[in-house]
C-alpha cells in the first residue's frame, strides 16, 4: 500500500488506498452474496478451475448412476411381468396335474375322463393365451421366439459405464443333471410354437387314453418342472438386479457427497463472511470520505 503524503494535494494517495480497499471489499461481498443466492461455492470455472473440473466429473458420474438405477427399476418390472406370467402358468399346471391324477382312478368312467380331457385342453389354451399376453413394450417375454424366452439374450443397463461393463444379460439357460428341463430357445406355450420348444402339452399328450394310462400326468409333471426352473432362474436374476441396485445406490450417495463438498457452499460460513464484509464496506466507505476531506487542513496555511 502506498505511503500517504497529505502535503501533496494533487494526488490524494490516502483516498486512493481507501478506494482500492473498498473495491476489494465490494468484490468479496459480491462473491459471498452470489454463493448465498445460488447455494454454490463454485459458480463459474474461473472461481476454481480444478475444482470445477472435478465436480463436473462427479456430476456426470452421478447422473449416469441415476440413469442406471432407473434402468434397473425397468428391468425389475419386466422380470416381474415374466414372473407373474409363469406363476399363473404354474398355478394352471398344478390344477391340470391334479385332474390328470384323478383321471387315473378306477372310479372314473369314460364320460368323466372325457370331461377332464376337455378341461385340460381348455387349460392348455389358457396357457397359450397367457404366454401371448405376457409382453413388455411389444416384446413377447415367454414365447421362445425372440425376447427373453429364447436363446437371444435381453440386455439390461445395470451400470453407468459404457460398453459391456454396464450391461447385464438374461436368458433362460439350459440346466444340467437328471432334473434339467429347460432347453435352448425355451418357450412356455403348452403347445410348441414356431421356433420354440414349448411345454409339450398338445392334445395328443392329453388324450383320454394317456389320461387313463398316466402318461398325461407325466407330461404335465415335466411341464411343471420346466416352469419351476424358469421361475427359479427369474428369481435368481431378480435377486442379482436388487444387489446391483443396492450397490449403485451407495455409489450414487457417495458420489453426490463428493460433488456436494466441492461444488456447494457452506451456507453458515458464507453468511458469516458476508456479514463481515458488509461491516467492512461501511467502515471503508467512511474512511474514503475522511480521506477525501483530510487535505483541507492545508487551507489553514493560506490564512
């Protein structure tokens, strides 16, 4: 700060020093008032270039995590639709199995077996209707001819990263062992559709003769095993989606916290600083006024 020489009135150094201080105080007060108004510690890249760049990185990541969480929610809803369709099919198959077992009894006559046959064929048609109605955005989920019910996997966005790192696939996977029933391109129609395996419950397998011999009950039992395996695989994938959702939620919270620490203002501290500079503004203004009038004492030398 320049030294003040009050005997040289052509240049009022004291007033200039006071004015410079007042301008600095006004600038600082404006910064804190802007932060209080916006709630942000960094309002432009010029405020803190490195902090602004880092905060932007966190913000991009945070938004990507939010997008992935939304996509996982959609995937969970889709899987719930699949599960609901298969659960209904399973309920029908249990009733069909009970009817088929009843038809083996010697107390059942030909007319009763025919009635059971008619009922089973009606149940079989209902299974086909459920499969055709279980859709998501125009995609058949259980048909086995495209979509999740086939060897073509459905890809779900489950992460904020581009490429395969953010994608999780689902398809019905053929099992192994003596109890495995799921096959490639598995469909869940009672009667196999084009390009699908189906449950093998056509009118022939449910004939009166097969009802009496017990082979119809065996066919229904095999179909029930297929559906139970499908439900098991859906349940496992739904659990996986939930784990991913929980993990991404934690990541999003931590990322938001990092962004908040860098980008957002400490409102209590900003209020304290703004009050301080408001007081300094008043004192600096008073000192500027005093510095402007101080050279007047030299007039006494001319009396």
